[in-house]
C-alpha cells in the first residue's frame, strides 16, 4: 500500500502516525477490532475470566456498564492484567496499540527487524510488537512519533483512540468533513474525529466538560468505546449464518456474525429436502442458537439450517450446510466409587456410556449385553436412567457361589453393534447399611411450583451404602411405610408418598397438593431412611385461590319478566393477580358443607356461580320475580379461614324487554348460481341493544316475507335438508319464544335446475318489526339475484391452516382422509366483476389432487366435498379442479403445511349449563360438548369419544346429591347407581374445562 500522505512537521499536539490527514483509510470491519484485538489480553498470563464480577475492581460498576464489560470479557476480547484485577484505570502503550491496529486492519508482516531504531526484537517489554509496528508502517498508517523513532513504550491518547475507532468504522471521510469540536483540549487535527466519535456515542463526555484529548487512554475507556463501536458495526452489516454443526446426537449449534432479532427470526433444519422438527433456544447474546431435534436424532448425511423471518435486504447468508454422522459409542466406564459392592439381593452398579460428542449415548438399555457372575447368575436387569447413565441391578446374595465379606463377582458389558466393552471385578462386602441419603431435583407437574389442586411434585430419593454405592429398592419392601417424611412448616393440603419408579431401583418421593391454597410458601420436606436424614424445598403458589372478590355490572340490563341475570365477578389472589374464569370456578365453592369457600345471597331468586359456557365464572340469578323499578341486592362473602373479603351491590330492574330493532349480522351474498344457498343472518334487539330470544308479550313481533321466482325458496336456517320441513311460503310471524328461531337466520335456496336464460330470476327477503297497531318499527330487505351462467367470476381457494401428520402418527379411521376427524374441508369462493360475493353450489369443486401424497392426502368424499389430511411433516401443493359458472374446467392450487406437534386441546366448550339424564345420554351429549384442538379442528359430541386417544378428555362427576354414585368412562359412558338426584358433570382436557348441572330423571 502506498503512502499517500505528505509529511507534517512533528509537533507534540499533532503526532505524525495518527494525523491521518491524507492517509489512505483502511475500511475494515470493526469486528476485527473486537474479535481479535485489545491485544492487552495477550500481555497477561492470567487465566480467562468469565464475567466482570470475577475482578475486584469491576464489582462496583453500575449494571449497564457491567453488562458491557461482561460482553467483552465473555467474548474473549479482554482479560485481567493479573489474578482478580482487571486494571480498570491502567494505561495502554503504543506497542500494545500497534498490535490492536494491525489486527483491526488485518495487516500482516513477517519482519524480524524494524525500520525504527527504538524497536528491537530483543526488547523484553515490547519486542513482540515489532512485526505489527512494521505492518502499520508498510501500510502507511504510521511513520513514527519522531524521526526514526516509534516510541513503543509511549502512551496512546484519547483523541488517537477516537481516530482509530472512527476509521475502523469506515467513517474517515465523514470525520474530515466535520467542523470539529470547540474544545481546546483536543488537537486541531483530531477535532473532527472526536466530534464524530461523540455523535456516535463512542465516548460519553458530560455537557460543558472538556474531552482532554491529549491525555492517555485507559482500559475502561477502551472497553466502553469498543463496545459501542461493536453495536454500530453490527447494526450496519448484513446478518449471516456463519456456521452450523452437530454438537450432539440431537443438537445442532448455529452461529451468526452478529446479534439476531430473535423475536422475528426463525430457524429450520432439513436433511436433504425433508424437514426435521426441532426446538430452538437462542443464546443470551443472540449470536448463536441450539436446535434440539424433537422426534429423531442426527444420522449420516447432509443437513442445512435456514434462517427466515427477517427482511431480505438485512440478510447476506441465510443458509448453512453441514454433514452429520451416525451416533458412535466411544467408551463405557464404571462409575462406582469403590471396588466393593454390598452383599444384597438388589445391588446397583452405575456405568456411563459416552458417544463421539462427549454426551451420554442415546442407545437404549437393550443395546447392551451384560455378563455378570457365573453364567449371569447374579444379573437381574439393566436399565437406563433419565441422566443417561446405565444401571445394573445384581443379586450378590444368590446361592452359595458368593460369600459375604470375601466373595468376588466379575461384570462385563458390551455394546452389541460397536463391540465397545468394559469389565471389572468387584469384591463382595457385607449387607448394605444406609450411611447417606440425598434428595434430587424437584420436578413439578406444571411450572416451578405446586399451584393447583391435584398437581404433583416428584423428587428422587438417592440412598448410599457404606461403600458409597447407590442402594437399589427391594421389591418386597413397602417403603411408604418404612421411610419417614414430614414438613417443617404446616400445610394440611400437602401429602407425600414413597414409590418405586420403574425398574431402575430408585425410590421417588411424590408430593401432592390436595386442594388450592390461599398463601404462597416454601415448605421443607424432611426424609429419614435408617440413620440418614435429608431435606428439600417444595414451592407452593396460591395464584389460583381467591382472597378478594368484587361484584361487577350486569351483562345486560335486568328487565321485568327476565328469568335470569348475569353479573360480572372479579376475584384476586393474595398477590393481587386477577383470576381467570376457570380459577374462579375451581376456587370459589358453594353448597359443599364444611368445604365452602364462598357464600352468595340475593334478595330475589336464586344465585350461583356459572360453571360452564360463555358466562363461566360469572354470577347467575335465576327464578327472579322482579318488577319494573324494583331493586335486587347481591352479596358475596369469602369464608375460608383467615380471609375477610366481601362485597355487596344493588341492581335496578327496568321495564320489560320488547323488540326494538333488527340487525343484520353477516354480509349475505347478493348473487347466486343455480344450486347455491345464500345465508342471511340477523337478530332482534331489545330496547337495550341486546339480542332478544324471548319477549314477554306478543305486542311487538317479527314478520318475515319472501317473494321469489320459481325454484327460489326461503327456508329457516338448516331446514332445507330436514325431512318434513317446509319452505316459508308468503309470510311467517315470529313472536315471544319464537324470536329464538328467527335469530338463527335463514337460507335462500336456489334450485339446481333453475333456468336463468332470461336473467330475471331472483328472490327478495324482507323482515319487519311490527307492533300491535300494525306499525312497522324496523325492516331489513335483502335481494338475491340468480346470475347468468355466462358471467365472469373470479374464484379463490380458501387457504387451509396447518394439518397434523395424522397419517404417520395415527392408525385406522384417524389416518383415513375421509373418515378422520382431523381432516379439513377445502372450500372455494367467488366474486363477480362488481366485487359482489356470489353464492356457489356445493359441487363446484370436482377434483382434488396432491403433488406429494407422502405429505398431504386429498380425496373427494361420498358427499361430493373435498378433504385433505396431513400425512408426514412438510409442505405440499394441492391442486383443486372446479367448474366455473360457464361450465369451464379450471384448476387452482394452494400450499398446505403439515406438522407433527402433538395434538393438544385448545378449547373445551359445553353449550348446556343444565341438562337431564334419563339413562340413555352420554357425557358429550349432556354437555353438548365441542372440543377444539391446536390445529383448529373442532370435535363435536359424536366424534369426541372415538378421538379421545389424542384429545385426552376426562369426565368427572362431583357434588353428587342423593344416595348412590356416578361413574363416567373415558368414552363418556355414564353409570348411575342408587338414588342420585343430581350431580355436576365436568369435562377436562389440557387444563381447559367446562361443566353443567345434571338432574337425574
């Protein structure tokens, strides 16, 4: 590189090597500064420190500054100057800075002699910097501090540091164009650089304070300015996936060249063209992520990781490829601390099997062959623990071959495929004595605490004998009776049980929460086994127990003649968190004797907490006899011990409800083809703008009329296909309870054989709200025109949401595209040139096909409708064939995604709050239950039982009144014995629930 500068006289305020007036600017990425530089760490022999708190002189930094130091230290850019001391205020010399600058601009030199007389390789302090200083000289970035001298031991000033950082950011020209700071403490040549550095916030100089540019820069300033420069550099360069590699048999680590916007970014793993399901965990610094395979493990072949979700112009390289290999077992090791094992029928020997990644091999216990004793006479079983270790259970007290105190037993284990093996001979000691016990990590069924009735926590109880070996459970002993447990703090709803977990010989202490608790707390579980004593903390949260209640407003105005009213209810836990409707129902109990947690009262009718439906968790008053202008008072009192919360409120009763207006609730198709159905949905509203299903009197009613061409008829909603039902001919009156039928809507049905050659076929729907005097209070008129078959229509296939891989994961009818409840219907819509929706006949779609039936299955059903079902994970294009209004055959296609995320219940809704059981109904029918899963599939009462293997709906009967019992199977079959009068039926799945009060007839 040529030196383009002219020499400037050497003045102390204008050092030659940093003036940079005309020197060629090296526009290298500042990441080089930060990833290689700060050569200061090279000069320290102390070990790398993980964080700022490891240094005594950094502990008092504020949180924001400490975070910057942590970032630089953890990235390996900085280290301490000596053990436990960072050197916060230490200066850096020019030799050190030469190395920084050379690394910044990627300048290399193999020089062994220097052009500067004061730079010698024999210099014990600064000789290491000779090649770096020469690299800067050759590149024209310095010609020394004085004639022939570089002054390697001299200081680097603040203004020099500002200059090099600005140049490193590629902003040399921008700095030269600046007028410069008005600061006498900054050299004239550096004022533009300092101004830009301050604007970029590389340095924080308090307003009105001098910069002191000629003073020596210290390490603290270098860290904070370099950190800010790194943020600017990262923000200005495009993101790239720099590396992806297998780091475990089920993990892939992906690295990036800068921070990633993790809120938007997505990562996808593929083997070849096949998608591989993973869970993604981003690192705290957002510069890397670990992908954990959820349903498989890595195998030999080519993989790729693709970054998506970010604006294309911000990404340079979005894909990284790597090769993986099949898992290989590399070694097996015995983990027992002693060569002696106990004389017992249940001796445990632990082993570690390690793969090429240094992690526990994923192979099952069945992948190993064990030889123990004479002809395997002592081997009982081999199991694999959750931590990946292998556990052998031996019987060293068998027969006469093994003597207590001086016998021996040889153990050899071999992996069947790789033939990796290990063997060891153990001495047989005396019978085991428990000398130590430990309680492992507590595992909660939900979250990090017991927070609701029925939740459990489990913790392993590890018992060690006199030889330091784990003691396996004896199959014949009842440990729930022989091991003592108790809590240091009293909580009546905590119950413990000791059980044997599986075949690995380890005991587990199970802690159950019998009921919701009012206060959060940490409880010490004490466990004593023989002479050994151990403890562990169990967390209990009260987030689902009401400690405060407040009455709200009525859902709609209470009117004379109303038979029920709904009142909002708010409840809060001890920490002030508002409870959900489910929590209110579970927490607030009435009519349960000594278990009551709330008392309700009303001055008119009966009051209860709604257990299900859209009003779940609210209060409902029934059997009211309220009159116009009367007042209803409501009170609620919490009755749990230690609580003192109550609320009272009054509600005014207004005049009887009367139909007041009509409201259209959908956008009906204005046009239709022969064979189509146009839906019209509308409601009657009362004087309070509430939907009115029943009027007290018939003084105001709705009259519906329809005039249509031959073949165009009006039907009440859904009745056109019901045997014996009739179309509305002329007019029909809806009053009092009949308003509910009106509110369900109407269908304008066009016959398939209608002749529209003259373009004069239509139908006119009219609904009028009429009072007793015959006056029309409100009306809605809708015309449906049957359009010419030759009309130009634009057709759109409605997108299909994600499908579950039912074909791959399920069997029998659930994997059949036409029989499976998990299939989805493909629909098509049409508009004319005016943009109006056109109702289409149900047989418009004539064919459906998938370009990849290994991913998506597609088929036309016996009902003539097209269905799709997910088969395996991936994306597939589905082609739909349809007939246009003109009779043309056309096709359209959509892309459908298939996932294998387990089916989970997202919603449980029962339409019935109350029902009667006569002996023939099942639970689904009584509740009129609909379950919706995470794929948006709805399961009605008729199909829930057949799909309960994936839905997991559980039915319970509580608050049973009378004598006898109620049992309910997983299929919803109800058996009532004795003289049961009523019970509460509840359906529960994935934490969602709904219930109804059932009267037994």
